[in-house]
């Protein structure tokens, strides 16, 4: 189950609470999202994580911040720090990031990493080989400078 680090609620529980507090039926919300009720029901049970675009629509419908829903939607493998915002701001990159880090094949690579490390790894792995070498060279220079200051 997906848990938020802001509370003990899963995304599904949070969506259900929001829906009920507005007095909406699952059918109404599903219609607003242009999906079938069963799909929305799966969002509330945690069987399906809503796509990023759907999170934007839900945030608008429920008048909550996208970041709040985004944080609830991230698995424990990609939890965000409660006091920071995701730096990836455009919807397309954010969607790719979510798919990438939620892919079970990538779960081990992200296990135990903090938010900045996860974002760095995601961005690094999507660079060209030449750009990766440039980044590593830069990091080595910064590391040496720090080591020499001690």
C-alpha cells in the first residue's frame, strides 16, 4: 500500500476522504476524470496509482495542491521530504519520473535514497553518456575541493 510521509493515510484513503467531504459519488468523480467508475474505485483501494495528469485534475476538483496529492501518490521508495517541493515541475517530466521510480525493476536502485538522490539518479540515468561523464567530472572536482578544505 502507498503511504504518505505526511500522514498514515494511503492515497486511496485520502481520495476517499476528499470525495466524501465534497459529497461526491465515485461515479461523479469518474465522470469528471473521463474514466469508468471501476477505475476510480481502484484509485481509492490502492490497486491503481492515478497518472500524473489525473492527479492534476483531482487537485483541481478537490481544491487541494497538486504537491499534496503527488506526495500521497508516491510509493515508500520515492517518498518526498514533507517540507520540500518536487523540483521537477513540468507535467511530462514528472509523469516520466513517477513511472520510472514506480517501475518494480527500478525499486532496488531507489531503495534507501532520499528525495534529492532519487531525483539526481533519475535525471543522471536519462542523460547521454557524454553528459554523464561531464557530470561525474564536475562532481569529482567538487569532491576534491571539499576534501582539500579539511
